[in-house]
């Protein structure tokens, strides 16, 4: 093992990637940083030695009232990342935290513990974001996230993009697609150097689920879109998962074991809401009816393979886990954080149907199994949250999407992207016209979703910026909707 070093001194800021917190519990949360004075250099510009890091958690931003403190050790094997989980804290309390290492002190982060599991809670302010291609725009959206006084921010995947594409790019993320651990570490570090993203991480605790681009576009389990050898691809997936863990405020229970990393989990926000966070990449069946010689997504018509009752997006064990947790929940609201649009989106005008195979439309039997559970008396008031499709979508989730008279069993809100470019708006609106359960869609702007949850209702504000080609865009509410308790279906306000 490399020797412990407490005497190193660094002329550059070792906290160049900022700080973050996540996964709050009533008496704990995760505090994160990574030492990297040269973020884009191999090993962050540090020697292959264990480095001592001190941390502090305070009840005030001036650190006069220290609630907890300690020392941890940043190991080169984990890219000198630090994941601290302090214990014995007070429920529903705001704290401030910082780190000390290599003669430097980190920026200060703000975090909160969760309320006690069954405690009465009057409000939850939750931000939701997705899809942030570094080259396609500045992360100015995160300035508004940082200023929004959120209790939690939920990121629904595509935190990085492994490849460069799109028009009118504003900055470079390099032309080489990551394959090795060093590659993925550099990619994550590049994204983390963005000051607006750092500010948003430091403003409140985050929850995370991934989608495909954290590894490779459209991958499904051990199958890559290029039909690479599965054994080779699993090695690539393993290093991608490891780099993801190293750069996110994830609890130790999510530490990766080779190509396996359990990220699906449930968190309680008092008696107000249960948050069920899902993984629709690691365990899914391959997409049906792929293009010849490839795997991954396609627009499919008349595809009998799509109707396979055994096909799954979540995997059998995760489906069973989710069903048990939903049926056991006693919260006022059940929020499902998952990656993409759940509502059926037939994109073929008139007779006949066409579906994008990489989302829930490629796995209708799996979706129906979940909708049948959401239709049961328990869970109460389910609201599905999604991202991935680079546009705002608001939908009634129907027991039978092909029958407009069918019962609505849940409400759905999908956030637009932070920067990633959208489909042409005429295609989006044509899909809305074809699917009456789709209440609203707009892909013209980038932004994030903000939920204001109370025992009686959920208010969803669709917050948008007109351009990500400037560093400091203006922000406005594109639309707002309300879901009333025990009355599924979003209503515009």
C-alpha cells in the first residue's frame, strides 16, 4: 500500500472540482470531494499516495458551531475521492461543511438532513434535471438551481456524455470517447470543473440515477449499441461505474463491485413523500427489433418482439423490489425518479403506430406491470419523474393508453435537458396531437423542473432558459401544473 502523506503541500487548489453532498438521512448524509489540483491530468496531478483529509460539519456557515468533524484518507485507487457519512445529526436540520487537505481549504457547501421517517412535514422543494452535454452549452441553468433554496436536487442521468455530437458547439470536451478508467475520470473531472455545476452541487444535497451516456449511448445490460463482445463491454462498464462513484456524492452502499453497482434505492421525506430511485440501464433486456448489425435504439413498427411479456426495463429483481416498496408506502406522495418518458408516445400520424425502442415504449409489458401496481389503492398519489428526451413533457399515465377513456393512474412530469439539443419542435407537437394523454410538451428551451410538494398537492414549475449559448441566461417559468391529492392527472395553472 502507498504510504500515508500528511506533509504534502500543493501550490494549486486541490479542491478544483468543488464539493457536494447527497442522500440525506434523518441523522446522516454523504459529503463528497475529490482532490485534483490538475483535474485533467492523470491522477488529478497527485502522486500515488494516500492523503489525509480533514472534514467539518457545522450548524452555521461561519463554522462556529461544529456538529461533527473527523479525518479520512483519500486513496489513489479511488482517484483521491472522499465520501464521508457523518452520524448522530439532527433530523431536518441545515448544515454547512468543508474539507482541509494539502494546505488548502475547500469551498463551503450547504446540506440538510432528512426529516424523521414518519414525521409530519409541510413541504418539500425538489429540483429535477437531466442531460447536460458539456460541448452543447454553458451550464448557466445551474445558477438558478443554486439560488432556488431547494431541499433536494434529483439528477436523472446523462450527467456526462461519452461522445461529441450536435450543432453550434460552444466548448470542447475532446474528440476521444472514453474507454479506460483514466478516460472516464478525465471526462467526469472536465464536467466538474464547470463553476455553475459546482455551485449547484454545493447548494443542497443531490440524488442521482444514471442513464446510458455515463457509459455508452443506448447500452442495455451487457449489450453495447455496437454489439461489442459482452465480456469486453462489461470491463468498460466496470471502469465507467467506478469513475461515476468516484465523482458523485454516493453512499458506501453503492460502491461498485466490478461491472455491478446498485444505485436503485428508496428515501423517505418524513410522512410527506417516499422517493423511489430506479435504474433502467444495468438490468434491462436488449431493445427490440434493432437495426441490422447493431443493437440499441430504433424507431420500430410492427415489431412483435416489442410485445414480449418477459422483456424488462428494470430487471425482475428491481421490479419486485419496487412493487414491495410501493405497496408498503404510507407516505402522502410516492415520487418515482427514473430516466425517461413513461407515457406511450406513438409518433406515427393516423392509423398505425411507431415507437422509440429505447424507452418504456420498447417494453410495454414491463410498463403495464408497473402501471397496474400504481393503480392499486397503495401506493398513494404516485407521480413519475423523467428526463432523457430533451424536452418538457407532462402526461396522464393511463391504465390503457390506446383508450382515452381509460383511468389515469398517475401523473408524469419529464424535465427538459440542461444543455442537450432537442428534436425539431414540429415532431414533438405532432406526437402530442397523436396521443391525447400527453397534456403538454415543449422542446424549444433548456432548463429544469421544480416540484413544490405539500400534503395536499404537488405544484410543478417548468423553468426554462432561452439559450445555453451564453454563460448567464435569463430564466422564466415556461408552464406550471398542479396535481391534487387523490386526483391523479396534472392540471395547468
